C-alpha cells in the first residue's frame, strides 16, 4: 500500500526478538555477526561490531533475529550477497578531534594517497570515456560542484560536456550515444537516481561515482568508480568532495595521456598547516551578515562550494558566482567590510585581479587564495593564503581544504556544530 521512498524497521509485539524491515529508495543495510545482527541506514552505525554487510535493494522486506535473517522482495527473487566492508572502524570515530568535520578534512591527504595508489583501477574507465562524443554530468549539492569541475576539465580537451543538477535533469534530451556521469556521496540521492533512471530509459550509458559500496547508484550504473574516502560522518561533504574531484582530475589526465601531478598529498598536508591563519580570517568574518565567493574557470566551482560550505553549517548568508558576474548586480551589495573570498588561478588571472580591484574600490574585505611567489595579489587583497605552486588544474585540490577549514572555524566561533547542521541530512532521499 505504500508508495514513494521509505526505510522501515519495526518490532513485532508478540515477537520482541525479531525486527521486521522494508525498504524502497531509502538505504537500509543488515550487519552480520555471530549471535548478533544489526540493521541501519548506514554502514558506520555498526562498523565497530562487524564489517560484514548485506545491502538491501528496492522492494526488499523481511526480518532479522540475533542469529538469522530472511529477505524477500516485492518482485520475487531476493538473493543478496554478504559483502565485506574494507573501512577501518576507527575511521568512524573522532580520534581526539572536537568534531568529525575537522577530522575528515584532515583525512583528505590520506584519501589522496590511497587513490593515487589505485590508479590502475581508473584505466578502464578512462578508456570507456574516450568512446563518447558527449558527456552529461548529473549531481546535486556539493557533488554538483565536483561535476562542474569535471565539466571544465573535459571541455578543455575537446570532449563536449555539460553538467545538469539532478532535479533539473527531466528537461534534458539524452541520446543513446551519450555517457551520463552521475556523482553522489551516498549513492542514494533521490534526484540523481531519478536522472539516471531517465537517462537509462533513453539509452544512455551510466558511470557512477560514489563513496558507498553497493549503493543504489552503483547498482544502476553500467560501470562505476568507488571513491576511497572511507566513512564520512559529518553531514557536510569534505573528504568525499575532494575524492570526487581527484578522480575526475585523474581521468582527465589519463584521457590526455599525461601523468598526474606527484606529491599532491604532501602539498595538501602543507595546506593544512595554514589552519591558524585560516582561523584568524574566520575571526574577522564570523560576525558578518554576508560573504561572497568569486572565481573564474576552475575557480568558479570552488567559489560555489566555498559558499555552500559556509552557509550550510554557519548559517551565514554566502553566495558563490563567476567573478565576471559580480558587476551584473551583486556589486551593489558590496560595501565597506563585506568579505569576498577569491580562489585565484593562473588561468584568467589578470581578469580576476581586475574584479578584486572593483571590490577593493568599494571597501570590500578581500581574502585571496593564491600560490607561493605570486606577489601581485598582495597589492589588492586584504589577506592572502598561499599554497605550494603547482598547475592550474591542481590548485582546486589544494584550495578546497582552505575553504572547508574556513567554514569550519566560522561555525565553531559562532558556537554551532559543523557536524549536524539544522534541517539537513547526510543522505538526501527525497525529491
């Protein structure tokens, strides 16, 4: 009788040792252990007890007891395999950090290192991508900003690429010769899954990028990339976003036939050493009402993500936009002391500096992200955070740590929790 998305667990009154469950379009997972079984919406809930999991699918229902389980499905067969999850249980603990968000930002270099060690897993995916003349990204929220990063990369090497927000995908025309790359941290995002369903009906092939093994998105895809970020507990996506961008960067390099930049994880660790300076900037903007993030090229997705991070956990109004759009309306909101955060890139550098000068002329407080050796920016910006010098495509993989730490420290200074922002959920299973 039920329609839509649901994940239900119930105790039968006359059989208290039995948990009944039903699942459709919302995650539900069984954890298995000798003389003890679990059921939860996410693997980290029982990871300290067991790494053996049965991932339920749409239409599954049944029961678990302490030493048995049974799965049926509304459409018939329900043969579900037991999977061993390779996540470390300690990765789901705070390990001395005040919040999961801070711990997970600090885990980004390790995620990068693990991904770089598994480059051969991406080789067949890169070969597959080469077959398509048009690529369509679809994603929501933070994952959509990763999609924009991928769009800029792939377009730059002559692959016709678009990025469409999952909830807007219904109006897009897809062909059977197109590839749809669907990105989702959880692999359960309802709008992204709806976009994939539409694309499959129209004959397109699907590549999924997600962080949860056996997710709905992964099962719907023709081929998939499983990011190696490990469990992410904070509602905000930090290391999973970085992992998404990293995988797209590596695919881009492989398609070009170039080797990726070495030592990225070492550069990221050096960026983390800027945390005291980032906190000082957070102290300057924590009481402001508005903040604006501007960027050009690959800096635009970063501006969007920086603004999203700040507003979703600190509840401070923030807006991200292409730097060139500032003068088409938003410049009227810039006044003395208005914070403007600018991730600078070598690409379109002078034009971005010009936009910063427009802000400075109106008394705006400019915080620039730049690189070691860039002296010109110091003449315009109020504060400059410098990362190791690298290539244009690699700077977003360094700058993102600064933007995440900035949002984190503003939030904590405001007395709020960066792990559990109001009204938001880790896994968005509603349309």
